[in-house]
C-alpha cells in the first residue's frame, strides 16, 4: 500500500472517529509504516482505540511491539511483501487488534526501537486513553500532558471529553488543548468553533489564547474573520466575569478559614479575659501546646497503630484539649491567682510564662519546625464551581470550629458552670455574695479557655508548620477579636473573628499583607473609640461597674 494512501486513510479514520471500538486497519498500517510521521500519527491515534489501543501502548512500553514482513505466497509473483505490526509476548506473536495468537515465529519479528519523538507520541496516546477511563486525579494529569502536546489526531477524543466530562478543571484543560489545534486551523469555521467553546472556561490561561484573535496588526486585524473576533471577545468577557466571581468566593472562603482559626484562638481568651480580666500574653503558647500534643499523638499512631494513622487527628482532640488545659491550670494556680486585680503585673508575668513555654518547647522538641501529615480524608480539594476548588483540610477546620463553638455555647448556656461563669463575668462581687465559688470558677474557666486554645493549635497544625514560636503570630489577632466582639461575648467573638478574617483577606489582595494589617489595626482603634464596649455589650445592672 502506498505511503500517501496509508496517511490519507489514517486521517479520514481519525476525523470520523471510527477507531473508538478497536484498532482500525489504517492505524495498524500506520504503525507498520516506514514513514516516521505516519508512524507517529498512528501511535497518537491509539488513544482512540480503547482496549486494543491500551494493549498496544502497554506492549510498546514493555518493548514487546515489533514488525514482521510477510512474503507473498507462491504464485503471487506480482505481489509485494507486507509489513505487519504485531505484539511479541511470552514467545508468542499476537495480533494487536484481536489479541489472537498468530502462526508466525518470534524470531521473524523485528522489535520497534523507541526514540524521543516516539516516546512523546506514546505518552500522548497513554494520556488520551486515561482521559476517559482514569480517576479524577489521573484525568487531570492526562489532560495536562495532552495540553503540552495537543494533536490534531485527538480532536474526536477532545470533543467527547468536553461534552461528557463532569470535572470543570479537566474540561478546561481539554478545551485549551482542542483550541490550540483548532485556533491554528485555516478554516474560519474551526476557529469560530474553538473561540466560542472557550467561553465556558474559567481559566485565565485561556484568555492568553484568545487575545491574538482580537489584536490589531497595523491598520487591520490579526484575525481576518469578524465573526471569530466577535466570538473571541465575548468569550474573553465571559471568562473574566467567571474568574472574578470565583476569586470573590475564594477570598471569602479564605477569610472564613482564617476566621475559624482566630475564633478557636479567641474563644478561650474571651472566657478568661471576661471572667478574670487577665491579659494573658501566653495564650498563643497554649495553641503551641495543643499543636505539639497533636504531633506526639501522630508519633504514637505511627509507631503503634500505623493502620489507623488517618485517625490520629480525631484521637488528638481530647489530648490537645487536656494538655493545654493542664498547662492553663498550672499557670493560674501558680502565678495568676496571686496577681488578681494587678493588671500590669499579670501582663508581665504571662509574658514571662510565654517565654518559658517557648524555651521548653525548643528544649523538648528542638528549634526546627515540624510538619504534620494531613490524613487522607483531609487531603485534596472539592470543586464547587468552575475555577474554584476548596481544600478539604480548610473545610474540616471550619466545621471543627463550628463544632467547638456549639459545645462552648451549650456549656455556657445549659450548665451550672456556665451560669457561674456568666455571673462572675457580669459582677464578681455580687456572684461571690450569693455563693458562687469565684476562685474555683476562675480555675475552671482558665482551664476551659486554655483547652479551647489547644484545640485551635490542633487545627492550626493541619495547615501550618508546628514550631515553638507558632502562637506568637496569633496573640494580637486574638485580642483584637475579643476587644472588637465585646468582652466575654461568644456571639461577638464569632462575628469579629469572621469579619476580621474576611476583611483581612480582601485587603491583602488589594494592598498587601503588611498594609492590610495596618489598616485593620487603624479600623479597630477608631471603632473602639466610638464603641468601647465592642460589638456586643454586656447586659445587666452592673455591666458598667
């Protein structure tokens, strides 16, 4: 068969998409062709051959693919020898299309030697096969491979994937791969099709592909067809709107994620500061205690329960709470109890305690930061809309913060201890007069507040490195949440934490992290000047006393 006829048949087969169910004769002929470009096109076309194509790709990777020359039979003097592509497995010669064993000696097969160009074509074919049959992660990787070397031969595959793919991230990449082929077409209809299809994307990179279609060249346009230019302009506008919307949602979620950490850090501080009026400068180190407790639990699971390592975070919840609560009780009993009513001394004392805790952590665990592994059920992300994927660890931390908040609210509103804490917060002398054990309430409130901070450290360990000084970056923000929300007010702490988190993220995107922090501080200073009681003021006859 002449080379030109083989290539023409191969092209027609690819355009019509008839090779999906198996290997077409044109593909088999192309694999055996001596013409290099024809062979490359045939290898790329294996992606359309499903099971049979996968069989050939696997054989090529294993070095079990070759060609055999079949001589004409006696009496066919005018016939030419035929080169046939075959698989060579376990000493048997196998037909690539059917998988049947052929009556051909293995010694007659000439193995195919792969060069770099053939290896790239093989990688393209493998990615094409994975694009429809692999897992979500495998399809993403395959789409990226095809984007790097898009082939006109795979356009039928691209069209099927664009039509049926549920994951927007995969579909966007395939759209780009198809567009890179179609936008270079000499046919205006193909360019129009590509420019219109790209309007469904949410990837900024697609805008780069479309901009040449709306660019000028001297007094004219780079794209001569007006309908293509119009379609490209419409697609660019649609993508920009979609990207902007996704960015807003991403910023809000990022702010809520930061706010959840601030909330866990500030909840305990709101309780202790409200009950005892103590400015605990060591509160950030209680986060550090909870984080290191989580690290210890992870180490125990790795050593003794490796099969259940994914659940070390759940087991670490009571451990982190109790470890931080114990440290809090020791701090309150040994130092703070003797400094009630002396705010300056208690401030300096807690600052000294923070240094002691930091140095203790350095001596015990070393000065270097430690990284905790995310459990498998907290890894990865979930795609909620085109261009917006939310990481699972952030979602879990947000849900965990809500869970802790509900428990604290139930404790404060539905238990005897909560009633005592609220009574001491509103009016300590009167609470003592009616029989509330204020000293015991102070200890228990400090223990609970410290324990909640330990839970904040557990959450923080899943998104940041664990180190001796990790808590110092959150102490100022925690106090801002407490002051802005109102002393001893859980509702105020919630709104203040979420508000500060979201506003900070929006400001960071606009002015940078440093300027954003300054602007937030200025806002809080101005706010406190106008409303010193915070968002939610204490209620009662003695709230201002």
